C-alpha cells in the first residue's frame, strides 16, 4: 500500500544540494499498516519507518443536562449540549427518546465534522410541578450507544404570608375592636418561596363567601337579617383596609414587610342614623397574587378558551377580622349644664361625671378652651365601663348671659395613607355640652373724670366731664338735663348750634374739629398736620402747633400710606379673586349643552334627564380609573371586566400606535396593578388531536381593562405557528379583542412550544401551545356486518345493511372501498365506493348481497384512507331456508 516515487542520482550530490522523494499511501482495506523505508547514504544505512492509519471519528458527548430548579410557568425552556468530534473523519450520531416529558430534541440525528462540535438543543415544558429525570440514548459512530440524563426540578411559584415575630404562616389577622374614625395597623411578611423573581399584587375580595361588612355578629339572626335590609351595602371596602405596599417584586427566597391598616367606617342606614350603640363586625379576605395569575379571569370566552390555566393560580389568602365601635360617653348632668347666677369677679362650679359605656375600649378625651369657663382636668382617659369626674367652673369676665358650646375631642390614633408605618394622634370624634351662665352687674357710684385734652368728635358737647353710662341717653333727652343716681350733668350740644357763630365763619366747612376752652393748658403739643380745629362757639380757627421732634416726617407719612395701600390692595385682590372664582363656577354650572342658563317662561318646565337617556358607551368611558394608591378589589375588577367584554372590537385595530394619544399611552411603563388588569389568555392553548397537513385555529383573547391604549406584540419563531396573524395590535381602552392562533404541522407526534408577547414593548409574557399531531383516520361503526332478509319479501330479493364511517379528526378524509377478492365470484357490493368524510362528521355506506346459486355468504372489504389508516369490514349474509 506504500509506493516510493524517486530518481536516484547517478552522481554524488554536492554540498548544499538536496533530493526529494515522495511516498504515497493507498490503503485497500480498513486496517492500520506499518512499514519502513531504507535509505543508503554512502556506507550508512538509515531506516525510515512508515505508518499508515485509516481515518476515523472520535465522538464525545456530555453525560448529563441539569436545568436546576425552575418554576412552573407554562413556558418551554431550553438548554444545549455539545457533541465533539476529536477524530479525523466525520461521525454520525442519532438520539432516541421514548418518554413524553421532554418537549423536543433538535437535531435528533446528524453528522459531526472532524475537529468540530455540534450543538444539540433539549427543551422541557414547565407546565406542571414535577421532578424530571429522563434518559436519552445517543448512538455515536465508533463508540456505540451512550446515555445522557436530563434532570430538572419544576416547582410551584409559592407566595407565603408569615408573621413578623414568629416567622410562621399566618392565616388570619385579628385587629380586634377599633373605634370608628381611628385606625389600627398590623405587619406581616411576604415570602417568595421560589427560585425566580415574583411580581405580586394585593386584591381585596369584597364579594367572597363568608365575608361580613358591618354586621353585628352578636345579635340574633332576625335582627341581623333586618339590619341587612336596612343598611346600604354598596360600600367601597377599599377604604376600610389599606395595604402598603400593595404591589411589588420579590427576589428569590426574599421576605418583604407589608403593613395592613384597619380603618372602620360606620354604615349609616335610613333608620339608624342616630344609633350610637351599633357595633359593626368585619370579616374580609385579602389575596396576594402573582401578576397575571388571577383566579377571577372571565369565564365567558368562546371556543372553550377559559381563562383558568392548567396550573392552580399562585396566591395566598389571609382573613382579616375586626370590629368597629362607636364612642359611647354620657354626661351627668348633661348635655345642658346651667350655672348659678354670679357677679363679675366671682365663679360657680358644677361637678360633671363622664361615663364610658363601652365594654371593649377605653376613651381619651380633651376639652377645648371656652371663654368664661374653666375645666379641670382638661384631658384624661376613661377605662372601659368606668367614670371620671370633671369640675366645670363659670368665671365670667364681663356682664351678660353666656351660652357656650363646649367641644370635647375624643383622641385616637390615625395613620397617614402615604406612610402607614407612622401612627399619629388625631381627634376622630367630638362631643358637645351646652354651658349656660349669667353674670350680673353690681350697683356702683358714677365718678366723673376730667378730660384735659382734645375730645373726639363723638363725645359730648361740653367736653368738660365724661360721664360713665351716657350711652343710656336717647336722642330725645340730649340737650336736656340727664338724671342719674349721681349729680345731674348738663349735656349741651353746642357744636351742633349756630347761635354764637361769628359771621365770618358762617360758611366754614364742616370738616374741622371742635376745640374746647379747657384745652389751652396743653395746646402746645404734637398734632396732626392735616386736621383743623375751631372754637366751640364762634367757630374761629384755632392755632395748631406741630412739634417737629415728635411729628412724622414726610417720608414717614408716605411710608405709612404705602403700607396701608399695600394691605388695601392685598385685601382687594383677594376679594377680586374670590369673585372671579364664583363667576367661573357659575359659568361652568350653566355652560353645558343641556342647560344654558335661560330661565323658563311661565308655565314651562325643564325636562327631567335620567341617566338612562345617555348612551351606554359614553357612560363606560367616564368610569374613574383605579387609583395607584387604592387597593384592588374583586368587585371592581369584575365590574371593569364586564364592561370590557361587553364591548368587543374584532377588527380595524392599528398594528402600531399612530395617533398622538396612542403613542403617549403605549410608551407608558405599566405598574403591577395595571398589568394585573390586562388579560391575555388562555395561558395554555390546547389544540388536542389534530391531523397532519391540516390547519387549526384557536383564539388568544386580549382584554384591556385600563383607560389607556396598550400595544401587544407577539413574537413567534415556531414553524408550525407561522400563519398566525396579526402579530401586532393596539388595543383601545376597555376593549376586548382576539388574535387567531393558526397551527399546522406535517410531523406526527406530540407538540409543545411556547411563544412570547410584549406589552408596550416592555413587559414580557408567554403562552404555551400544546397539540398532538396524528395521521388522518376513519372509524367504522362496526367491524362485522350481518345482512338479514327483510320479512315478507320474495325469494331472490337483495339483502341490505348499512355501516357508518366516522371521521373523528379535524381534517376531511378521502376513502375508497376495496373488496378482498377470492376464487369465487363476489356477491357483496358497497355504495359509495369512494368519497370524502368531512371533519367531525360521518357517512352512511350501504352493503348489498345478491343471492345466487353459487354466491358466497361471506365477504370482506378494506376501507383505505388516503394518507391514513386501513380497516377491514367483514360481511355475512344470514340465509334462512324454508321447507
């Protein structure tokens, strides 16, 4: 197998020269060879070994594929394994798997080139929790069969509620009795017991079985039923329970602190407005769910596509119990307290007893300040079913009758909705007492005082004596003698007379002040520069001296005027702004298409407009959105979902955002609560048994319960789903639509794949597609058919019977009947001999036997299905011989 190609030189080779020889290797059998080449150099002999090897492959594969611990998320996950070829020749491999756990192995066979590697992709479906430990048999060329283990642990995505102190699972949180208007908080821990991140949201189940909202459970059955009929049960319970945070993301095996706040509010019925002894018990259920796995997904979806997934929704329920109590404090005496009459400077006291009628909670009170009344103690705490004495004293500071409304604040704990961790003291309830007291005046002697200076314009005319109590004089008595308990005083209105006025001053203006004769002793003093003074009788202008050391300068006067003008302008602007707001409010009130502010004429009445007069679609669009800080409730979600499902949009949807509003909405990053209100499902689309070469369609429903547009983008790279369209849609607010998922395959076998979709090009989700591709098949209603004669018919009459051909598949099946031939002449025939049975339908075929002298009583037909199965039908003619 070796061949030497060389020309030996005839002459010696000089120094520096070389000679080339070629050795060729041509193997004629599959074995390695060994030989040698002898080289003679002068007197030396050199042996050169020759080795010839047959090219071979050396394939190597890993022995294990470990996916680790993954969650059951209805998603097909993949992992790769490599087959390496270390040899010099290409090698073939073939993978066989007999189980039903692995979704696919790609490729299952092939060739690995020399000095290279080939990647094998193994898919598993995380549809149900289980432990996967499967073996694949790999046939490697040159090495025989080897085994590769595929391992994985698929677990549920579990969320648990744990106690903060004990760390154990919590099923119920009892807030206990709480006063109406106050709050009480409890803390829990959310625990993500799974190996992947978890997006969660809290939903308050206000329509769950066993829930109670405002029912006194200690009453009799009849009283409770009567109470239910009287109360208004349509109450937003999201105001009773606050949860912070109510949405979030938990890392693998992470704990997060959640604060729950119970704030009971009293339900006021038509017949129980003043009932202060009403106790209200609450039993509510709070559910913590993973985003997208809602148990309340709408059931009214067509084509069997119910939103309940194969997996149980990942959630945990916590019962919340508590009682709301009114403040029951009574006063003795009360609520009106009358004090004894007293004189100025004296005081009277009344002992008031406060009693707490509550059997469950103490009460903390605080009296507000009230003029002329003092309370001791002003603050205090009364234990349950206890009393406390409070001394209320009446200390008048002026004469008269006083009726005061004493406010007593009931103090409790409240929370800030933005920060539930910090409790604060608030006044959540007020009680009222009416305090009535009379202060009498003592009789006293009137003393006269001398006014040595200028007297205001509003004083009496003389200005010499200022008498206390002159306001008791009437206009009719002015200018006369006033008689009081003291000495009589003459009150002469000289400033209003013109008897002594000098003729020069007869026409003087009335803007001057009157200077009295007794002011001369202090006339040299600072005065107001813009005021004029005249004498009391002759009205002669008096001298007025302004002392520059005490008077205001011009700059000071301008500053005072500017300061006064500033505050005048400020008050005027406030008034103008208030008037403008009132005008705008009146304009908005009448600026609508129904009422334009025109008053109806005599005898005309405005029409009564009912809410039923408005179109239903317009009312739905005005639904208030769910507040980001508000807790989701099952009743609100059901209401919004029913609104969206009743308004269907099956076509004319934009594939991409076009308008400005759509572009703005579809660029939003949605919160967990918003994503929880978007339904894309079912999460598992099961086509069942489908025929190869057939096309089957199921609907992927999309329900947008938000008040903004969303953009759905479906990413499908699976060959069997390539006909699915459209892959991009902009869904309007409160709208339901669907995407037809088209499945077609040419490969029989089990099919499990998942495709991804995005919401607003940010939020990712998956849908699992399951199918079992089978060949076309027809079934017979019977494998053996007996043909009986019809009673009363003549001899020689044909025997007839029918057999039903059924098509259980989703694809029309073509068939042909082929008789099994024998040596004897066939006596059986069947009609129709060929045809097509539509999907999920059947066809009657008639078999006829013609009697004859040599007719066989047995026959066979073969039902041959095009690209499908074949079935034998045996026919028997039951001949009765009559003698």
